[in-house]
C-alpha cells in the first residue's frame, strides 16, 4: 500500500476525532451521529491492516505519513460533518481495495534466492576444505621437498574443486528468471584457490 493511502487513513482518523469532539452535542445533522461509529470501525480496520503490514516486513517509517500528507488529508476531510463522513467512507473503500493486495499467506523467499553467494559458498567451501586436507596428507607423505607428484596434485586439486562446485551448483539449485544459475564464479575461484597458499608455503 502506498504512503499516500496510509496518510489518508491516519489523517482522516485524527482529524475526524477532533471533529467529533468539537461537534459535541450538536446532533441535528445525521452525519454527526454517524461519524463516531464510522470512525471507530475505520480505526479498527486501519490498526489491523497496519499490524498485518508490519508482520510482512513493512517498517514504521514507511507507514508514517509526512506533515504535508497529513495536511492534504485534513483538507480533503474538511470541517463539515457530511463531508467528513464521505471522506471516512472513501478511506474505508480504499482500505478494502488495499487489503486485497496483501497476500493472505505470503510465501517466504528462500534463503538461496536472497543470497546466492552465501548459498554457493556452502558448496565451494567443503570442496576447498577437502583440497587442503589432501595437500596436508601429500605433504606429510612426501615431506620436504615435495615430489613432482605432490606438487602436481596440489596444483590440480583447486581446479578440480572449483569444477565440482560449479557442477553441483548447476545441478542442485534452480535457475534465475534469466534462465541461468547464479554460480558466484568469482567467490568460488577465490575460495578454491586458497589451498594454493598452503602449497606455496610448503614449496618455499
């Protein structure tokens, strides 16, 4: 729901409450007697919809009207009971229309869709860890200086880890709207290349 609509609801409620109090005992106009009940019903609906919006991720700031919006809404309500009653009913109609736009049971966005880089990190990370463990085993078995076989495996394992991570992400996670899977190639390359630091330290 837009901030303008919300401003109308709040401003109408505040202004009409002041109007009701100022009218006091003046019950000659039928609208004067109808206003309190209409206002109570509108306030209840506004409060309920506000809580629903907050529960679905809206913030207090986004639901708070500005001073300019409050002034515009107050001008629309006016000071005459009949005009004010019509404004309340227009606000109630707008509230009904806005309520239909709020999903009854919103489906939470999967974490994989919100942060694909973190999701992909959980795939590349274990492969990189396995690479480090293999390099440690080769180092322990070969000892310094490392054999050509150990160095070759140390250089090839990061590439293998990256390739396996790339493949698994493509097979497990769904494609985006563009039809391509977000594999976070840069992050994957950095993570899988980290074991090369251990190899470099062992060679030096």
